[in-house]
C-alpha cells in the first residue's frame, strides 16, 4: 500500500532574516505542529524542502523545482507551507500551481497562516480573499525592493561603500571606508608602474603570471567567495583584468558606485548605467596611485575603438575551446584563417603554448563526425519515414472517466441536499468515488507520462533527420545548426578533437 506523503516547504529570503517569525526554525515548528494534528500523519512519510536565501518573486529555486517534479510524478499527496508568501510572491505563477497543477495531480495544498486548505475549496479557487492575498504578497515584495534600493542609493550619495566585496587592492576600514590592502595594493601599483614604463597589456599580464602573483579572482576565492570560478585560471592573468584595473578611477581615491542596475524588480539581469547616473565622490578614500602615475600609465597604450567594426559571426564562434587550458580559441582572419590559443601566451610552460590550427581543418572534421553519427542514429526506411514505431496512446478515455466521476459526485451531493439519501450513505458513496477518482487520476498521470516519453523520442528522431538533411543540403555548418546541437568543441595540441553536444542523447 502506498504511503501518504506530506511535503513541508520552507523559504527564507535575505530580507526575511530581519523577522524572527519567518526564520526557518519558526516555519518548521509551525508546520510540524500542524502536521501533528492531522489524522493522515500517523503513517505518513514526511519530506522537507528548504530554499534558504531565495526570493519568492519567481520559481527559479532549486528545492521548489524538485518539489514540483515530485508532484508531477504523482509522488506527493500534500504540501504544507506557513503561508502563501512562503510558496511564492508572484500572483500569476502561485495561482497557476495551486489552482491548476496541484488539483490535476490530486495534491492537497495547505497554507497554515492564511487558513487555506484545498480540501475545503474543491471545485473553486478560494474566492476573492485568496486572490487578494496573492496580489498583496506580490506588491509587498515589489514595495520592499523599491524601499531597499532607495535606502542604498541614499547611502551611496553620502559616499558610504555598499558592495559586499571590496575591489582588488582595497579592504574596508574601521570607519566603513576603503583603505589600501597591504598585500594587494603593491600589486596594483606594480601594474601602473609597468604600464607607465611602456609595457603593453599582454606583456603586463605575462609578467604578473611569471611572478606567480595571485589574480583578483583567486584572492576572492581564497577568502571564501565561491562565486568566482578559478578552476581554469591557475595563476594566469589576462589582458582584460589588467585593462580593468588601469581604467578604474577608484585607485585615485574617488568613490564610484551604482555603475550597474537590475533591469526589473526581483530580477537578476543587470545593465550598465550612463556615466552621469553613477554615484561619484572625489577624494573619498586613500589613493593607491597618484594622478601623474595614472595618466602616464595610459600614455602610449594602444586602444582599438572602431565605431564601424564588423562583427564576425563564424558558425563555431565561441564554441572552439582549447582542451589544454579550457579557454576559447581566438579566430584570426588570415588568408587561411586559424584558431589560436591566446591565453597560453601568458605562460610558456603550458602544453598549448603557441598552439594554432586551421579553421578549415576544424570545420571539416566536425562536419564529418556529426554527419556520420547522425546517419547511424537516425536510419531512414524505404518510404522516408523514421525507423521508429510508436504505439498510439489515447488519453481521452481517461479524461472522460474523470468527468464522469466528478458528475457522479455532483449528483450525489444534490441527492443529499434534496434529502433523498442519508448522511452516512452519502459519506460512504463519496469515499468510494474519491478513491475511484484518485486511482483514475494516478493512471491518467502514468499514461500521460508514458505518452510524453514516446512523443519526446519521436520528436528527437525527427530532429536528427532534419539536422542531417540540412547538413547534407548545405555541405557545411550554419550558425543555426551549430547553435542547435553543439555546446563546445575541445581541441588539443596534438590536433585531437572532442565534441560536446547540447543534447546528451542526440545520437543515442
């Protein structure tokens, strides 16, 4: 016998940490207390899902996504949250799951603080009261975001440093202002001095790499900041980091904040603001370099800023990767174009130092490999149809059965109201219909999952045949084809090529 499964969902955003009542421990206590009073909890399996530090304005949260997947696989009978806002603050998405998805999979939803239980609202959405709660939660999140941003901007106008991480070369002092870091500031001065001596950006990066000076990313990673991926760095500086340091006026002691902003409330996409919108306060903290050295470092440096620069968009642009250092190979448009590993120029000890390969060789090798694999994975029958036989699965009969049971329950309720049957007989018949409905929906979900699986296999086979036909017609890779199937192409100094596909089972 299948055990009754209860899922506890807990969410805590960064703003919620200010309120003790919203702590993870408090939410867990409220939910556990409610579960203890449920008759279904005696033999139930209790699962817990916690999203710590995630906003409720969207559903891009790892644990809520895992919970929804279990619901869709018909493995959760009941979901319990402290209130609606813990599940989500987006009125449209929250309503969609509670009113459409969960009822489809016969999953009960309980919001304790809001006194909401879908078992008490069968056949309706909970009324205007629930709808208003959705909207209030969403508006609260937007209002809080605007107020937090306004407070932060007010501090920026006063010159208070707001970033979590200090820029390379500085640390936060006791007064909250930036002060030179004794370990990193000399590196910044060295970069300006090398630039002032006439050394180019690439040469500076190579010199810093030769001296084994940790990069800014490695310094942050060493301090516990896991957002910086330094797995491919290995102490190698690049020209973009050098240029970024040389262009940063904060090393002159100026306060510069608010350079970027998010594109929408609750979102994560950012864009650079116009320079007149930045928060700029001159001589706010101790400088690392003076104006004379700053200006001299920029004299003689060659900068390319072509307004009408042509953008090259080769079919494998950004996908050809050095298999040794795992950085993208650069496209050099010579008479016979080549791919070159520029990163290795910073470190002569790398196996890919000086490595380059003709573009035509890469195109030809990749084209032949992909075509052969597609021909093997997508055989074509004599009439031109895919050699794949799928059973035709009809789901209408299950939908009709659900409709019939719901109609029977409605008629049963009318009989009770009309006094044609007793309450005990009504409860007995209703329980029987509920059990029948649960089994029918469970079967329906399994049949639909199987149909979707077969449909996916059929679509994949058609996709293979379509790609193969396009390749044979064009005789090479187009941008659309490369973007559709190839994630990256690893090329090693011994000319060995490894293709990583976007769809793992494309050729299975």
